[in-house]
C-alpha cells in the first residue's frame, strides 16, 4: 500500500472514531500536485471539530506521519490538516456548505474507504 493511501485510511479511521459526519474522500492525484487525496468531514460543534482534528493528528503521529501545517484550529469552523499527500478538512455544517469543496473538486474522483 502506498504511503498516501495509508495516511488517508488512518485519517478516516481517526475521524470515524470520533463520530465525524459525512466523510468524503476525493482523489485529486490526476488534477493537482498539491495532494493525492482530500478528506472532507463534518462536526457538529467547535469541541467535536477540534476533537476530530486532534484524533487525526494523534493517530497519524503514532504511525510516524506528522502534519506539515494546520489552519483554523482556534476558530474550529474549518480546520485544515496538511499531511503532504493527504489534506484533511474538518468543517462545521455552515462552512462546509459555504465553501463546498466537493463541488469545487468535482473533477476529482470520489472514492470509498474500501478502495484505498
């Protein structure tokens, strides 16, 4: 299994552990050099969104994959975790609808966790 798939799978497991809502995986490897996968998930409130982010960072860190950058943690309406080839976006409902990354990256291929 290549590294980006392993990171994506671990990130999804971490999100599922904390009950993330509506997790989407978008393969953007053919569209962009910034990453292979976008993972988009939702949380119901600031505390859950931060807990989702913390769990992703912790689980990946234990596996030896460390974030390059994090944005939006304090406000927690959209947290971006950059792990290089995998970028995790955790949104509140309002901002997920507003930014609509699924539409922006619709040329990417949405995939199921089982296909990683």
